[in-house]
C-alpha cells in the first residue's frame, strides 16, 4: 500500500507540474485534408492544424498538438489527457451531453457516398449491402438508423481502414464527410467515385472542450468570431478545401 | 536524408532506388523506427516490475503469516485467469481515477465533490501524457506477468534441495542469510526456463501499447500502411498494411530468437558448478 | 442504483457479448487441436523438409503476438479479395470476422498445441513402442494403441492451460477486426459501457469476472477429463485448479 501511495504521489507531482503547461490540442491525424500526419515531417498537419495554430497565436495561447485514436478521443478529453479536440468533429446534441463545443469553424458539410467506380446503388431501396463507416461518427449513426435493418453496417477505427476495405471489395459503399470524399476521389485515379444523394448531417464542425473549461471556450469563440469577420478563416478554408471556392463562407455573414 | 548522399552514389542508385530510400526515410517512417523505443522500454520495465512482484509473491506464498500466504496465492492464481489485455486497459484507468479521487478529497470544495462531475474539480484532474502512460502500461504488464513469474519462482524455490538449506542453517546462518545467500541464489537455475517463458509472453504483450494511445510500432504500421488517396497527405498508394505488419511479425520473431539465446547463456551461467542437466 | 444492482445490470448486459468469446473459442480450439496433431507429427517426422516446415510454422506463430497476426491476416486476405475471393464467391465468408477470427485463433493455437504434443511425443516411453512393434503392430496400430494414449495423458495438463490462454486471446479479435452491426464481444461491450459513464471500476471487473468464471469452468471440465484419462492409476491425480504459467 505505501508503494501504491508513493507511485500515486509521483504521478500527482508529475501532473501538477504539467498543470501550468500550454493548451493541449488533440487531433486524429487520419482524416485528410482536415488533419493528417505530414509524410515529410511526421508531424500533424492539415486544415485544423493551421487553424488551431492561428487561433492560439491570436488568442495569445501556447498550444501543443497530440494525436489520439478517434474512438477514444472524447473519453480522453473528459479524462483530461488534453484540453481541446480539433478533429473534424461535428457538433451534435448527443456529443453535447458529454462535452462542450465552440461555435462552428466549418459550416455544416454534406456527407457523400463513395463506391468503387462503376457500382450502381439504389439508395431508396438499399438492401443486402455492406456499408462502411468510421465508428462513432455522425455518419455511423445515420447509416445504422437508415439502412441498419436490411444491410450490414461495418465500423472501422479510421476512415482510411474503411477505404481499404472498400477498395478491396469488402464493402459496397462508404459514407463520409464531403471534403474527405472529394480528396480521396481526386487522388484515387478513378478507382473510387462519388455516388447517390448528399446527406446533410450535424451542425458544422467545432472545437470540442470539457464542460468545465468555460474560460477557454469564450477565448476561442471570440477568436473564431474575429477570424470569421476578417475573412482569414474563409481564406484558410479555401486553401485546404478548394471546392469551397470562391466563397464567401463566413465573411460578411 | 537522401539529399545528404554524395552525387556519385545517387547516380549509381538510380531514380527508383532514390525514391524508395527517400520514402522509407521520410518523417513518418522515422517516427515508426523511433517508436521501437516505447516497445522496448515497456518490455524491459515491465519485466523488472514482474520480477520484483514475482519474487515478492513467491516469498509471500511461503510466508509464516496466513493472511500474507493467502494474499500471495490469490495474486498468483486469480490474475492469470484474466486476459492480459483486459487488465492492461483496466489498470491505467483505475489507477488514474483512484489517484484523482484521492486528490479530489484533498483539493476540491465540498460543493464540487457533490456535483457529480468527474473529476469533481479541474485541479484534481490528472494529466497523463505518453511517458506516464508508458509507465502505467509497463506496470500493468508487470503486475499481470508478475503473477506468472510468482508461480515460476515459487516452484523454483521448492526445487532447491532441502539439504543445501539445512547445511546453511547448520553453518549458523540466520534465516535471512539462508534466504538471500543460498535459497534465492540457487533458485535461479530452476526458475530461468520458466522466467524465459514469462518474458516471451510479456514482450509479445507490448504489441498492445497502442490501445493506451501510445504511438507505438503497431499504430505507426497501421497509419503508414493504410491506403492514401489524398494528395495533400503525401504519396498516394493502395493498402500496404499487410507488408508493414509482416515486418512487425519478423521484428517480434527476431526478439524471440535473441531472447532464447540470451536465456540459454544465462542458464549456463547460473548453473555453473551445479550438477544439473542444463550445465554442461 | 445500488452497487449490487449496477453489477447485476452489467452481468446481464455482458451476457450476450460473452457468447461471442465463447463462440470464437468453441470453433477455434477443436479445429486447432486436430491441426496440431498433424503439425506435431510433422515436426517429429524423419523427412527433413516436413520437419523443418512444421518447426518453422510453430516457431513463427509462437514467436509473434497474436494481436499482430490478426492484423496481418486480415489485411493480407483483404488485399487478395478482388483477385481471389470475389471471383470464387468466397468474399463474404473469408473476410467475415466470425469466420476469420476463429481461423486465425486456430492457426495460433495449432502452433502452441503442436509444441505441447510434440514435447509429449518425445517423452513417450521407448520400451512401450518397442513392445508394440515386437507384437507386430502396424505403424497406425502403434500410434493408436500405444503412442497416442501416452501423448494425450502427458500433454493434457499443459493443454488445459493452452485452452484457457486461447479463451483469453478471443478478447483481441474484436479489438482488431471491423465490428459488424452490434456484434460486440466482452471487451468491446465493456469499453462501450465505460465510454458512457467512465466507471472503470464497474464494467471492466464484471467483464473480468466472466473471463475468470469461464476459465474456472474450463479448468474444472478439463480436470474431469484428466481424471478419466488417468483412470487406470490406483489414485487418479488431482488436477491443480490454479492456472499454471506454462505456454
């Protein structure tokens, strides 16, 4: 027992010295172009990393990045392993029960279906198909609800793992955010394509925060406001999501 | 990396080889190679914890005090009945929450404590990063395999010929001296084959590190091998995961091979001057 | 909700997930056992090629983590999907976690079990085999009436441990393979429950209890079989209830 307490004290000490540390931002690092690991540097990169760094600079915060698997990204925020999530996370009522969000920094983005090129699907009467989603996403909830009974829904740890299964013919269709889909379709060399209806889900993408971090939320909200008004957020969005050009997205609104 | 090579060598290598050299030494791959340190650290640290706990458990099982004996027996016989991966996920969470609870009692105001939030107040929150998780991971591996090691060591202590202990006592050694100078010293020869087995199990379990959000070799293999169709994320390639996992498989087999050699040498060394089949 | 009620609630919630773990074990362990008999005989074969191949197989599977074996087989079979499984019409079978999971478990336990059986095979008393040969028994008769009964008696205690370990290994299947609909096993379900209320002290221990109880049942059942195997002895040896370290 003394040993346990000693170890506890050691960890507590570690923790308290780290308490004065900068704001720790978590991302998934596997959802290009929102966030991914840059090949050359091996560090997180993408729209959300650029945006996060700019927000921190303007708000006078010192920020660090870390990656966390998608399926445990909310529990680990709540557990305090980092202070904010910027990982293409849509603002939903269900998530709001556990965590808090800033205002959105990306407007609601439709979700698209991807299939292997040449696959025709009847979305009005889909049955007996294998539908892939990243587990714990808004798309996962939607697909389960809409197609669950008569189709097989497979959940994956990352979107890229689902993509591997689609490409290898183990899935018939994937539902994912439009920007991810656009990027993948463009780079696939014709292997996969967009199909079917757009699906409108969620209330846009925001920064996930612990409910107790009111101060950080206000700071970030004010900075997002500023970036929306002066057009710098629009510029950043168009840089990473060329299909959103020419805007305006938030500016002047 | 490739840019630093002399021009004549680049000419000899040709474009293709240059490309692959560059690809395999990009930042993402370097991260992968560097992450071997987590696997090795968790393995070695876990083994040390397991050895200490195993020795303690074996001693406890031979203790004169009945409660200590029962405790030793429960530890060494119940824990192996639970999958290592379950304990591996449970222990760090449980430890973190327990420490936070203790801190909360001391730090938080009574109104916070009754609020139903977890942790009750932000100050009680433990902040854990990769180093802390690595320690917790190693300790959980150590606790699980310490129970296995306890069984091995207890068996080995019983295998030490009673005559040797009696001779030591006859020489006038104290019980502690008999224990440290004769019993534990002689025990190693009998324990080493079993401990070798436990070490192999423990090291193979280090493949679970990514479950605790440690960016270990398994996580990077998955991220590197996963198909990439996004030009902004780098080189576009199909699903290569099986090749990366095959490399991990070979890595673990090589470690097993090296471990076998090391334990064989250790057994020879520990058994020097003893009339056992292991000593030649 | 009182603590006891919460525990009872979790026991109910985890009952169906436990069936997945039991299913994985029930399919893979007998399959692996049959394969292991051939693998052990192969390792003991006088043909150097067969013996080397079997040795290599056993070494590779025992020397690497099951977790990575699962990952590798899944991605390897996946990459063969369009060229092999689809044309054969096997894709829904081969890549189904309910088939692939037990298959990789079986490949893994084949190696461990073969090693145990081979060890036992090497310790069968030589005199008994020579006596059988002197009786003019064929090689198959020797195996069936003399070698096999010896092997299974010698190997049974170690094999019991292997079965328990294999049951534990089923916890890894759904941490690796894609999860279909709501087919969650004990680990997934405990994890999902934890993510809802962050009560690590409730869900994981209840899942652990399932593993402990089923492990104990395996020890009990295999102990009864051991007593039956040893019924020729004046006093059948008691099977130690505690799991041993050997694997």
